[in-house]
C-alpha cells in the first residue's frame, strides 16, 4: 500500500502529492530505473550499511557522490543504455548507437 496521497491545490488545478503524514512532497520529478537482482542487492546493501531511510535516499546519495567525482569521459560517449550497469562500468568498446 502506498503512503502517498495526491490532492489538487485549491484553485490552481495543479496536483500536489502528500506524504502519509500530510506533508507536501519536496521533490517534483520522478525517475524510474530498472535494476537487475544483483544491482538491487547492491543498492540495498549500501542503504543498510549507511543506515539510509529509503532506497530513494540511497539513490540520491549515490548520485551525489558520483556527480561530485565525475569528469568527462569520451569513452562512454554514444554508448547504448544497456552498456551502463550499477555493478560494472561501460567498456571502452561499448556498442555505439
């Protein structure tokens, strides 16, 4: 059962999602990703090791860390989506579109 409630804003016609406690959700965009069983286990292991409150919080923390340490890498330019995995880096020979 979901712990979120969707309610229209009075007079504005916009939909605002609410948490189970009735608070407005602070993030307006959703991102859906597909993970295989091993990737999901790695995410959950990270979450529990770091005492994160949710999978979403763990994903945001991993994104923050990854973006903080990222730099342009021409070897991944044009690689297909399936070349990018959580537990493996794209190979330099990744199939191009």
